[in-house]
């Protein structure tokens, strides 16, 4: 076990990190954890609102990233976005499995997704929040519940005490408005 993390080449790019993970390089896994754990934990915590559950989600996220690294497809998005989706989906699964009663504060979700290895993510994150803020409160609220927290349309209907059809309409209108703004 001595010198397991030999100081060979430093990881300087996302490509090097991915290659290292594909080769089961422990140094790459340590680098992955050091550089992304805080951000992913913040995402899990903002969704679950429970430190213990967020820690479980974080551990499961890294395990899934490590064991499914071959599935990562750079043509579908950045490596961080891929990990973020694994974490987000894991968090949603945890809260869905538990109780339907989840307290959410919309204005407190401001985590920094910037990464030393991919500075483009910070710009994308800021642009996304800018676009969402341009929507009406009703439309912003249903999109946050649906896309960020993974609520079903029925759960949103119950939570906001509005008809199921209205939820579907608001989401459809909000997405259409985002397309107009973004075009």
C-alpha cells in the first residue's frame, strides 16, 4: 500500500481525469473527489435538505460515476453536467422514496457550479439562472419543482394546490417562454 498515489503526471484536464477513471487510477478518483465533492454535496443537500441523506447521495454518486465512466458521452454534455445529473437524480430518488412532504425554499438555491477544470460551467449556470429569473413567479416555481426537484406534475398540483392540467399548461408555457428568451 506504500506510495499508492505516486506523484506521476498531474491531472490537468477533464480528458486526463476521464482516462484515469477508465483505467481505475486511484489518483484520478482522489482528484475527482477533491475537486467535485463540495459542489455535488451542495446539490444533494439543496434537494434533500438533510445532511445524512446528502452524504449518502454523494457516496452513491461517486460510486456510479466510477463504475459507469464508460457510459459518459462528451457529445451529450460536459463531464460535470453528467455527474450533476447523477447526483440530482439520486437525490430525487432518495426524497421520493421517503416522504412526499418536502419543504423547499426557492430563493436559497444558489450554489456555485464553477470548476477549476471546466470554467465554462460557471457561465452556463449564471445564464440559466438569469433566464429563469425572467419568467413570472408562477412559471419559475413550476419549472423549479419539476426540473430541479423532480416532482411529478401530480405532486406539483398537490403542493401548489392547483389543478393538474394547470400545472401541465404552466410548464409548457414556461418552456415556450424560455425558448423565446434564449433564441
